[in-house]
C-alpha cells in the first residue's frame, strides 16, 4: 500500500509560511495525494478469527488525502530558538480539479474561523466549559440559549461579544430591544 510515509508516493505540496504572530513564526506545509484513495474507498472486511463479523464502510466519495505539517519557531521571548512541529491529516471529497493544494490549505485554515468565532466565544466568553450543569437536557438547552444570544448579538453587528455582554448587563433595556421588546 502507498502512504505518505513512502517518499515515492506521488503528491503535490504547497508551503505557506513565514507568518509572524508575536514571539513566534509559523510555517505550514500541505501535501495532497490521490494514491491512497482507492485503498481507503474500499470497505474493509473484518476478520472472523478476531471475533468481528461484517465490514467497515470505506469512504466511497473520497477524492484526496491531505496532511499538513505545522512548524512553529519561537523567535523572541522566553522560548527563543525552540521549535515545535506536528502533523495533522484530512480527507476530502473535492477532486484535484476543484481543489489544488493551495485551495485546500485556505479551506483548512478557514475551518479555524468557526473554532475562533463560535467555540472559543462559547467556551471562554460565555463560560461553557466552566458550566457545571451536566444532567438531562439542561446542557443542550443552555447551549441553544448561548447560540441564540450569540446570533442576536452578531445580527446586531456586535464584534466584541464580551464588551456587548457587559453593556447589556448594565443596560438590560438594550438587551430586550434586541428581541424587539420595549418596556414602557
């Protein structure tokens, strides 16, 4: 079987880097291959001798396999000279004609807008991770309330959710106005 470990596996590569973020410099190398697609698309038959019966579905619409190397070098501060590297892998149904390595790298980075725009705000600003409500439907209901509040604020054009929450805590009539409610 061919894999990314095998240097002979055909692949396309794009390197994006030299971006400085405070005391560190980041570089990303995205490699894309179609060579392992046929292997991963096939259902895997389980071995009855291992006590398993049946098949595990493959990825029939798989078009490309990607891996990205993220390298971070600290150029100032307490960690100057240290480097960290990690590999991450992804599968996509986008064929090479629709998504070359450069486009896939942009799509991969775009995923973090979701993480930073929603999950981080819910976890940190709204304290979702610190919430101790864990039974029944309460956690899901609180998540729905947090999402509704974020959507209301974003529709109102709010870019700093923490500042808006502080303001609405101080002026609750403004918060009610977002819902179309006005007190006499």
